[in-house]
C-alpha cells in the first residue's frame, strides 16, 4: 500500500441524498493524492454517518463547532486546507454560505479559510432553477467560488432533470480544471536526501557541517504536493515531519548510503541534497575523550556517495533520474558553473544544483541562489529565491527526463 500524499482537502458534505455518492468520491480523492478531512453538516449525518466517513478517510470527523473545542477546529481546519470541496452542496447550504452564515462547523470553516472553494450542487430541478438559488449561485461565483453545473438525469423518485450529482470522474476533472492543481508525479516514487551528516568522534562529539535540511524539506514537500510517494532520508535537521511523507532518520554518511540502497529501489527520481561529510575519524572512541587528549584526530576520507550510487544504478541498468547538489566557495558565477559541470560529469548525474556557500551563505537561510545544470549542458540561473521556489523549478527540470510523465 502506498503512502498518503500531498494536499490537504476538506470535503464538506451537505444534507442531500447524494451524500452517499461522496463515499466513492472520497476514495478517488485519496487515490489522487489528497489528504482528506470530512466535515459533514449535522443534518447530512441522517444520510451517511460519521463512522463511515472516519472509516474511509482514516481521520476523526466532526460536524459541530462545540466538538473538540481545545483544538479550535473551525480555525485550524481552514488554515490547514489547500482546498475546500463541498459535495453535495444543497440549496440550503449554498444559501447559508452566500449569506455568510456560520451555524455549524462546515460554514464556520468556509468563513475562516482563505483556501479555494469548489461546490458540487445536487438538488431537485425546481430548487436549482428557483430564482433564490440562481441568485445565490451568482453571488458565490462573483466571490470567486467555483460551482460545477449539475448533471441532467434521473433524480430521487421518478423525476428527471437538471440537479443530478455528477459522476465522480467528472468532479475530479472539474477540480483539476478549476483549481489547477498538478498531479504530474502521481504514481511516481521520489527519494530525497537532506540535512547534514554527522561523523562520531566519541559518544558526545562529532564532525558535521552547517546544513539545515531546509532545501531537502522543500523538495520533499513539493514532490508530495504533486502526488508522488515520497521518502525523505534526513540527516541532522530541526525541520518537522511532513504528514504523508515517510521520513527515515540517519546520522552518518554510511547510514545514509545504507538507507539509499534500501529505499531507492523502484524510485523514478532520486534527489541527493544532503550535505555529506567528506571525512570521518579513523577510529571512534567508545568513551568520551578527555580534553587533554584532543590534540589531534586522525581522519580518513568518506566514499563519494553520489558517484558510487550512480555507478551502481548505471551498472544494473536501472533507469532512474538522479539529481545531485554541490556547495562551492567561490564568488565567481563562471567558476561556479565550471565546477558544477565537472561534478555533474564526474558523478554521472542527470542534473545538478550548484551554489556558493562563501562566508556561510545559503546554509540555514530561507532563500538560495546558484544554478541548475542539465546533462545536456543547459544552465538555469537561480537568483535569490525561496528554497520552495527553487524546489519547484528543479523538480520541473527533473520531470523532463522521467519517461512517460
């Protein structure tokens, strides 16, 4: 079973008979990489109960503002959501939202969230065509809410007309067309390394570097948001875990290499952004070394993990896109590109991101600058942008080399 992936979505359920169809919609949303929290209106529970929604979403389900009060759910849910989808949206529910009502958890959440809102109406034709509903739909659309036209067909009883709940795939297509979310990594496995490795000297001391892990974190987040199954192999960092991403905690370069060999099987894309220690103590003391005995530490070189990993992949004929990172200390952009190209060739990479860390730049900062260099020789300059923005560009470039995307 794959890992859950990506975007936080609130699925609001209105009190209509079509609520039962949203059970299948929920399952397809999960298949399409959404992490779904169901928020039913109290009256909708007459059609489908909380137990069903909890079983399908694997998450708690609340419908009233007065439930789970310490967590302030009507604010917390709205802040966390990337998208709010209301399906079915009844005439009553749309009227309440159009008039700014906040009389249950769902309407409170709608008012407190800045996330895009999509509505899937389902009701009797006379209700859909009633002037009040028509005016409410216009009001909601004028406010930027996306409202899907209901289907035409058989309704409850013998009635036929406009107001039928659309088919699940039609709703998924509507979400993509309206919200513009990308699932270009759906079905792909992405492994990312991040943070800085630490090589033990004794039980309390180590050799390390200044990497914060922020860039690896941004890359993992971007890949997950695009639907990928993501594994983040993470060395020393203070970044919190991302829900939906499997995180493997490691310490040393040898730990990292072991984790890479174990978890990159079947990966379509491997991004090695971790800062790996170039050297390690020749001997690791089993007890704390006394201060007076710290005159010198004998070091030995760590293997070049990226070069060794790509060699193993290529020899086995494994078709993976491999991305490397390189930190240099030069103020010359031309020198930076030259050094980056040399490493790309030497390590047999598909592309590399190279930046200058002269005077401690980039490490632990929110922004980055440098260059993405492709195997073809093309260079894309990155000028002082957030690590999240750079992650988007780098993954876009890597995607161009993944077959059948």
